[in-house]
C-alpha cells in the first residue's frame, strides 16, 4: 500500500498525518488522527453519522477520499466545543434529551451546526429538510428538531 502525507487544518489546528492512499476522510479522522466523533453508520453516504464540515460545506466523510483534503479546513464534532465547554448546540441537545445511543448524534450535531451557521433563524420545515440526510434508528426526530430550534432561539437572544 502506498502512503501519502496530508497537511490540513482540523478544528482550527494545523495537522499533518500519514494516510493510506485509499483511506476515506472518515477512516483518516478515526484511525490516523484519532478523532473518533464521526461514526461509520452506512459507509455509503446515506446515514449522515460521519458528517463533517469541509471548507464550509457539510459532507459525509465516508464519501470523501483523505487525499482530497490537502490544504482544507475541516470541522468535526470535536471542534464544536470550545475548550472544556460544550457549544450551545451540544448543551441544548443534552438538556433537551435530543439523543439516544450516540451513533447518529455527532452527525446531527455537525449538520445542525452547519445549518445554524447559514441560517440562524430556521423554520421547523427548514430544520427537518436540512437534517433529512441524517438517519436515526433509536428515536423520532422531534427532540432533535426542537433542540435545533431552541438553540437558534437562544443564539438570537444572546
């Protein structure tokens, strides 16, 4: 197998790592960089459990090759918290019980973060549409949608 050196910025920190040329971004994040927040659910881009923000766009990291991220900016679920404090979105997910087993939660958090960055005042319909690429087998989506709307409301008041 051939290895490549990748230089990128992950969660605001310059990062260099060695990856197999066939690694997906998901595999590189988990196995090479040690960031295990993004989860492998389907490994074909259908579930959203591996969502990350790549150069400002929400992507499923299982569908991006690690070799493609050279020089890119990546935000993972680990990058949402600020030092030892959860982000407002993470805190609201926790307080509003908008999670179950945790496999899908990182993807929902990253997708919701991307939505609120683009639209700080989404309607319920817009939240549901935006999160349509994220699947959860454990629960309904109502608590998740309410948590996103609750966070948006809190952010507008701040």
